[in-house]
C-alpha cells in the first residue's frame, strides 16, 4: 500500500498501478545517480533489476516470488547502501 498526497487530500493506493510507478521512479533515481552523476557508470538495467530483487524486504514464512508480493517489498535505502 502506498500512502501519499493527492490533489485535494491524502490517501492510499494499492495494486500494480501504484507500485509500478514507484519502482519506475526508483529505477530512474538509481540510473541518474549511477550514470548521469558518474558515481557508477557501469550501472545498467540488468544490475538495477538484480539489486531491487536482492534488497527487497521479505516476510519469513512466505515463498518468493509469489503472485501477491512478487519478490517482496521495495527497500530503496537498502539498494542505495549496497551501491555505496
């Protein structure tokens, strides 16, 4: 579930519509940091994908990937720590 600002109030969103846009933004930030800012010029989409999957938060008794959670919950802070 994503909580955030809407044009007239705060609210929540669920599903792939909200999660896909958030993950796309995270990928863009990672590629900007790595390539555009020249911190990790070898960074590519394959490496970004593997980092996102590796650094997901996962529940201990759930098998991943699965239909509801995919590979787990996005943890961009963990991804960025692994890049530094």
